[in-house]
């Protein structure tokens, strides 16, 4: 019985066969995935600008009700970064929340969204990361409270809240809406902040993108971005794309708060992709 318990709580890994037939890595696409996924927003040194944003030394602290999670070094450095990680190990981290030694990773890495990414984008992202500068800065340990500092507890959390299904079921959606759905629900991981969470940090998918308390604590409120929103509900898809591209709202206000870093990253996407994000946000049900 004890062995069955251990097996039940052993984090499942990806099937290697699912990764063997992927095409060779496309570094140019990997760069697009990098910006869509917001990697620099957490893994570059806080306050980094210009080319320094490509030095993924880690260090950003993500405050939460459970303590502070520190983004690790994911540069190609082989000692302190992920330079000696295989693609398979990287894919398991991104889509299953599993470290290279089989340990649970905390969902401060938004694998709850990245699980919806296709394997080719994961391969391309890995290849792009390996072209970036190395950093020998050691990763900072997390500073989180008991019992959340026990990684085995994450296995229970995954059983309850880790779901690869799409939170928005859209029938007969146009290709641009489907592209926007992929970006929003996968690499851009918009729901991680714009969807409220329960007491244990699980996303309330029945309130998808309806906003709520800032998951990093404090008094901030993350806005509702559904079509029924009082914040952006009357924006057109093109106006949403304009905001993501320029940082200006239709009323010529400017992006603020933690969204500044998000906008800075996502503005690297093509206009077509930004329009697709807008199309998806107008297609999901209003709250």
C-alpha cells in the first residue's frame, strides 16, 4: 500500500515518444515564443534594460500568501543555469512542472498554462534560450512557509488543480480567435493573474479572466478582461492590440503596474498575433 501511495504522488512525466518526431529547432520562432511567454519579465535581473534583459540570471521575487518565490537562473550556464538540461528535461519542467531530478516545481512557474503549449514551440524556446548569454549567478532559494515548503505537497495540489483542458470552449471559432486562444491560454499565461484563485492557489476556471485580488498580495486588483469588463469591455479587438503594442489605452492613458513588464514583452509579437489576442478576448463569454 505504501508503494502505491508513492506511485500515486510521483509526478508524471511526458512520454518521450511524443517528443521524438518534432521538427528541428527554429531559433527565430523560439525568440517569438520567448517574448510571448514573458521569460525576461521574471528571469532577467529586476530593472534590467536593453540587452541585459536577455541575461536570465533570475532573482525576481514573487510575493504571495505562501511566502516569496524567487525566479531561478535559466541562462545557458551549466553550473548555475540550465545549460546542461536536455530538451526532454526542459519540456517536463515547462509542461509538467517537474525538475530535472524528478522533483515538483512550484506553480510560480506557470506550467499550469505552459502545459497547453505545443511541443514544437517548447523545442524552439529551448533552442533560443541556449543562444543567450550565460550567467554564473546562483539561483536564490524560495522563502516560503510550512507546509508549502514541502514539495510533496505540490503533488496533492497538482491532483486538484493542474488541468490541461482549455478554460474556454469556443465553438466554430475563426482561425484568428483560435490563435489568440493558444497565445492567451498557453505561452502568454494571462489567466495566471487575470483569473481569481481559491484559498490554495488553484485557478477558478469558472471565473476565467474575470480579474480579482492581486495574487502577489497587497491591495491591488487585477482587472477583468472579459467582454463584460468595466475596464476593457468596450474596447475593440484592434484597440486591445494597440494597447499591447504601444502601451496606450484608447483614452491615451498608459499601461501601469505589473502590466508594464508584460506589455514590454508582448509588444515584440507580430501585429497579427496581437490582433488574434484581441479577437480571442472579444470571443470569450462575458462575465
